[in-house]
């Protein structure tokens, strides 16, 4: 490093100190907003995401924590563990006994979502309160530990929070999908809980849009992870961007409320834009659906490809739902044409369902509406 950035030439291994880099900055550098500081900040973020917030890292951390907790539970009857000092001595007496062990996860599903938080104390405090150890334990009990493990991984700098839902090898797909449904519900309700938190409500006009933006990437990761798991084929999905809309996904309780929100959104979209018509049909489908529980909806078309990256189909309207305790998928097709728009939409939607080949024994019920068609399909993990 060039000595002009510090009082003396320095030589250190950045990877060993990035965990508490903020403590070193005042000592090492005179300028607190120099290019080198910004580079170090970026490098710290990169290391944090790749080392501490990758899907594999959080899964391994969760497995190690789970193993240590089980070992403590097995020995909690011992007198020396009744005090903090005794527990510390127990954990330190044989370090090799508590070293992480390699876990063979085989091809078990690992759902990973990453929150990147604005560096605002208000946001950080609310997220910390909403994703505590107690809540992690509550969700783990709800999802059943013998099938999966849920792990929250906050960042040292409070900028990132990662969540993984890791399924154990050999866990049955039917049980996994039931757990995924509950996880979807909890993530949607987390968004609503943060929006309704007292300190946030005081600044609602300024902060609600920012909260929705914070959930964009996690929602996209969650939606595509679920889609890949509940379809039989090796499929790939991507959003077709809609710059006029601004956000790609949103969550809400109830299809009627979702229809109102979509109506407010497409009012701001140019009528000459094909997406404006599709959003109107999407809204009409939601009004007809009568779904009172949690929904995660896409405002962008979803493009579907096979394992050779060949384009298979587009999905005009897409959503995941939690209804009667089960996971559901909403698909909407819209045809902006003078004749047979509903029947053609229905046929196109039927072909899309055949290509997606969902893991369910339920027969799809396709509903025609004026200008389009839709289907809400419950996913149970069984094959026909």
C-alpha cells in the first residue's frame, strides 16, 4: 500500500481484519472519505457476501450451531452448566470436540435470500427486532427440525442479513413443499410487520417505498427457488424487465387488495405498452380468484427456458400463494386481440402448464375471463 494514505507504511492481511475494519480505519487512514476507503468498503461487502452470506456458508453455520446446541442439551443436566462460567469452561475445555464437521447435503434443496439494508439506523433497528434468535427458533419449531433447518445470518456491519432454509437429505418432497408454504407466508408477513412497526409508521411516506425495494431481491430469489423446485423439468426462469413499473414483485394479503394495487400501478403505464393490457387482465384474474391469504406477485413477465437455454414460454401473470395452509401457483395469460382472446389464452395457458409440469396430483382448473385466462393450482408434491 502507498504510505501517503497513512502516517507510516502499512503491511497487513485485509482478509484477517475485515470483520472489524471500522475499528482500524481511524488508526490507519487520515482521510475518512478517500478513494482507498471506498475501495475497502466495497471489498468488505464482497467478502461479507461471499464468505458469510452465501447459501453454502449460512447452511454450514446453521448445521454447526444446531450440533453445538444438541451437545449442550445432552449435558444440560450437569451441575456446572447451570452457570454461565460453567458453560464457558465446558465449551472451552476441548476445542476439537466442538470443531465444525463436514455435512454431506447431497442434492437437498437450499433456499437462500439476502437482504441488503440501507445504512439508516431506523431500518437496521427494525430488521434486528424482526429477525431475532427467538424468532428463528419459533420458525424452526414450526417447520419441524427433523426435515430442515432455518438460519438467520446478520452481518457484522449490519448492512446484510441472509436467511437460508436448508432441507435435510432424504426429507420427503411433500413435507418440504408444506414447509415452503409456511416459509413463504412468514416472509410475506415479515414485510407487512416491518411496514406496520411503530417507528416506521411515523415516517410512512418516506420509508414504505424503500422497504418494498429492500424486499425485491429476496422476493426474486425466493420465487425462482420455489419455481425450480416445484417443476419436474430442469427449467430456468428470468424476469422480463419493465422499467415503467419500477418494482418487479410485491406481496400482499388477499387477491382483492392485490387487484387494487395493480390497478394503481397500471394507471401510470402508457396504454400503448403491451404490459398495460396484461396487467389489466392480471387484475381481473385476481378479482375473480377470491384468495384471502398471503400472495407474492410478479409485475414482470417471466421467461421460461429449458436446460439447453431454449426459450419455452412466457408467463404474463405469476404469483405464489398460501391458501388453506398449502402452497399455490397463480398463472395468467392475456391475449390482446379482437377475436377468441379468452379461448386462445386458455389454450396457451394449457400448453404452459404442460411445459412447467408442476409436482402436484391436482388437476388444473383453467378459468376464462374476458381477454384472458388464469389458473390457480395447489402444489402438493405428488405426481399424477
